[in-house]
């Protein structure tokens, strides 16, 4: 059955406000598991009406399975460790890794029960492991058996720090402040700290110095600690949200009047402190939301009353703002920063219409100001989920899904940071039917599918496992809602092969030398086997890790891919028929005992394709990379000391190293940028730091971070015109909520009326003069349209609305839900 757009109702609003964001923050150190009723209620999902209700058989493949030898079975049995948490009635487990390579794991068990039961002496249990999960010890007495808040109760410091924070669930009415427990020795001991406030969200560590902590209280106070929570100082009031910037810079938005939903009305101020709360600078006002991504500070504002929202960006920590050359957002639209670094930003701009569920992806220049259109009809579901994925195992590779005019969802991939998108190739070991042979591609399930319960995991990649990508997908003309299979690519997404039938949970170990997987939805809901592969998922062996099957809850391993330990979490009924939490940790290090040597590695050219030009083979973003990779047939251990080895060499510039600039577009099946017919001149005027800048171009703009040398070098020159424009200090804004003394009202009305008459006359005169002088100059910025080679099949443009779920109501993204964190 072909899957059309699935839309969920009742999803959380995605705001940059008090209490954090609903947008998922992926913290690889912490994961939570929950006991669920087997066969219980699932999310109800309604699909768009089908064009064809006839189910067609999906293309299949045969997974490669190798037998496990008796010796291998015996070695794994000797290195498999099971722990049962007897007597623990917690309904959820939160697992956190502390430090890097320490082997320390903390587990918080909490009970889902009415809040009033907590106030009557409810408690949590805290467990600690110092051997990568092979054994656990109850250390609840170290925190006086205090009940810890499940939603943000267990926090570990960044990097290799040993700091841990537990936030107690303290009744607000009976206590002047909350309580935290802090540890500086990875949970060996804890210290109780009485807070002068009640936290409204998780405490946030500074990304480099774990001594610096910041949090917002339930009354909107911004609290800062410089000694790991021992002493707290209230540095501001009325705070809505905050984020760390560069160095020790801290940005936060606040409402000076403390009004409700000030962020929805664009009444927020944005401040910055660069000395940890001693002094403050107001960098913007009348904003809806803000975010800090890749060194760029974004604000969403309304320039004039009644106008749509626009984005302003600063690359100097808020000292100067410039208007991002992006389409404005109406009351039904939003912005979302999909990905970014110091060189470039991927920005999604929602299409007009309350039920479009798609938008356009733009890529920025290295200043975050000028944007080129990269991808149209980009799927962004009504529940606020985007499938945009950075393939971290290969430079410049991104995956995402687009929504076709007919409702089909299809996967596209870019190998040059959004410069060009194309459909994925058909997996090598999958044969398509005769009726779909000409329209048969692999389509990858992402966040949208996981939210709707179709797939259990997102695509997985890691920089240490070069070229390796593991993902759920389906083969055909679009994504299918039937059970997805697992597909693997070893070259960053150029070629794929079917690896495992049905949905699985998977993890990469030993820098890609070992891949493990557990079936996600077995027939009876219980599991007792784990699959592992030493050849990047080409063939698998199956190991029975327990005689008593468990209901699967999750799969965990130490952050990164250095480890060779994997933990399977679940639960099984005890003698009293109550569920007991169980964790089984398997150490594969004793199975792969031989350390890899030079003979086990080969030289591999990334981004190389068959039949390419030798001079430019492997050239992406201006240079080639040759990696040292493990041979598939080598069964050995990379080890903890393994480092990715690569050799870089520059490439000559070609048209592929450029985006189409203002007034130009890339013709289908061509790398040449052609001039738009309605462009009167080559000049582009942009207001930068209060001065007007004129850009003269021959149609090409180099892709940010591209390092090519020589070769194709088109003309592109920037000239500063001696003409003041805008405001260089902050975005121009207008707020209708300022108070005016009554005695001045009449005078203001008269002055405003007279001013309007004068302005109209002046504007008419200026308009006439400019028409005479600048008649041949394009008056506004036209966004460069990057036409894609496959856009006849994967890119279209029609804002057709889509039905919602629940059968009764339509969920629509709120006008102020700019996801620019």
C-alpha cells in the first residue's frame, strides 16, 4: 500500500518559550524506556484518500544469514551479563552515560502516578554501573530515596566530566524552592542543595565548562550558577527562553511586562550577557523567537504593523543584524533551521496555506544573509516533524523527503550540501516488478514515520564509520506504509542493499567494524535474540542471549562507536505477574580478539562513481578524500584507539562547485546557470550593516565551505554604495503595545494625520524619481532558483491541502512556531 501524507492532530506546539521546546533534543547520553501495554492503543493516523486501493506486492530481497559456530556461541555466553531489577515497580527507566570511556551508567526508575501520590512520600530508585552495564547496584540511599522528576531529573555533564545533577520533585506550595542532588565523582557520592527557586525546565550545562549552569524558574526568573549549583544568582526576570552562544555569551528572550503569550504577539526583547550576568546588552526587541545555530544568531520579527514575519541574522553575536533574504512568513507559516554550521544554514520556509504540510528549503551564504532555493515541496508534517537528515559518515550528504502533488512521499539525496537533489538508487539486491521497473527507487523513513509508529528508528550514521548508513526504507515509486525493511549503504548513500527484513533497532559499534540489531516487532512481542554483522550489514549471525524472552524496551551503547558492549533493555513478568525490568549486556570484545593490522585496511576514495572523469572523480565541495577503511572480509577489532585516517587533495573548480546566483536558474539536466528572462540587470542591492551593498554577478555563487582551486572562476564582485539603509544595530521592529499618556493622544493623532499626508506626497515624488533614474534596475531581490535534474519526478509545486487525523479536527502549525533554535 502506497503511503500518502499522514497527519496527526493534537501535536505539541513548537515554541521557543518557557519550559523548553517540544522539538526533540537528541541527547545521545540519555535515553528513556517505558513499559507499555502489549497490543495497547496506538496512535490513530488518517491518510490522504488513496488514488488506487489495490495493494501491489512490494519488491523483496533475501537477507544473508550465517550460522553461529559452537565456539562463538560459547564465547558470547561467557560474556553475556543479565541483571533483573527485582521489586522495582517503576514504569519508566532513564539511562544516562557519565563521562567518556568511564563505563559508568546511571539508571533512574520512576513511577507514573497521579501527582498527589508524589507528595505523600513517593520515591524513585537510582542504580549505578561501573562496568558498562554488566552489573548494577542500588544507590538510592545516596539521595535519601527522594523522588526524582522523570521529565528532566537525571542530567550528566558534557564531555568527559564526572558531574551529575538530579532534580527532586518538590511540592511547589509547601516549599520556597526545589532541591537538587549534585555529584562530581560520576555518582559515587551526592550532595543535596536547596534551591531558592523551583526550576521550570532541565538545568543546562555550559557546553565547555560544566561548572556553569543556567535554568529558568517557574516564575520566569533566569538563574545562573558558576560553581556547579552550590550558589545560585537570579540575573533577570520575565525570561522566556535562553541559549549559550560563543564562549560564555548567553542570549535570552524576556517580556518586560511579564505578559502572557508575549512571544505569540512579538513583544519579546532579546538580551545578551558576556560576563555571566554582570552586565547586559539589549540586542533586539519586539521579536517572536530567536535561535543560535552554527555561530549565527536568528530572530523572527515583524518590521511594521500588520506585516508578515521576517528573519534577521547576526554573525557577530548580535552587534549587527541584517535581514535574511528569505520569503516572509504569514500568520499561517513558520521558519525552521534544519541544519547549520559556521559556513552555511539550511532553512525551511513553510508554504502559504493552513494545510500545506510542505515548504521550500533554502541554503545560505557564509554570512547567513543571501539564500538560494535548494529544494521545493519539502515535507514538514502537521505534527512538526521533518525528515531532513545529515549523513554524518560522508561529507556533504543529506537525506530528506518531498511531498508530491499527488500525495506521494519520495526520498531525495544531496551529495553536495543541497546544491543538487536526486532520487535514491534502487538497492542492488532488490528486483522491481515489471509495472514499476521504470519508477523504482529506495525511499527512506525518517522522523515523520517514526512519530506515526511506522518505523522504530531514524537513519543512523557516524563520522567514525566512514560511508556507513543504516536506515529503514521501502522500494517502489514512493514510501510505503507497510512494514519497512532495513537497508545499508557503505558509500554514503550512492549504492544500497537490502540487509534485514522487517523493522529493527540497530547500533554501530567498534567504529563500524561491528553492527548489531534487534527485531522491533516480533509476533508475540517478546525477544531473546540479537543479530550482529562484521561486514557492514552484508551478512548476519544470530545469537540467543537469554532463555527467558523479554518484552523489548530499547537498545543502548556508550555514546560514539568506540565501544563493543551493547545493552538490551526490557521486562518480563515475575512470579507475582508484575513486570520486572531486565537488562542484558553483551560484550563482543572477547569474540573479536584480534586487533586489526595494516593488512586489514584498504584505501577508499569517497564520492567516487563508476565511469567518472579521472580528473574530477571523487571531487565534492572542492576536494577529494581518500580514507583508510576496514576490509569487509577482515574479522578483527578496530579498538578504542582507532582514528579515522584521510588524505585530502584539492580539485579544480567546475560549475558543480557553484549555486545559481540572483536572477539565474539551473536548467534541467544541465550545470549551467541561465539568466531569468524577467531580470533587467545583473545588479543586486542588499542592506548590510546599515550600508547598501551592490552585487554584480555572472550567475554563479560558490557553495559555502567549497575549497576548489583554479578552474572555472565566474565573475562575482561586491561593491558598497555610499547610501545609508536600515538600522545596523538591530532589526527594525514595531510594537503596538506601548502605553501613551492620555493628554498627548490628541496631539499625536493630529501629527500622525499630517505626517501621513506629507509622507504620501514625498513617497510619490521619490517613486517618480527612482523610476526615472533606476528604470532598468531590478527593484527587489529575486531568490535564485536552483532547478534540479530530477525535479520532473521529485519536485513539484502545488499547495494542495491535506486531510488531518482524528477525523474531526485539523492540526495546523501556529503562526509563531518558528523553529529557529
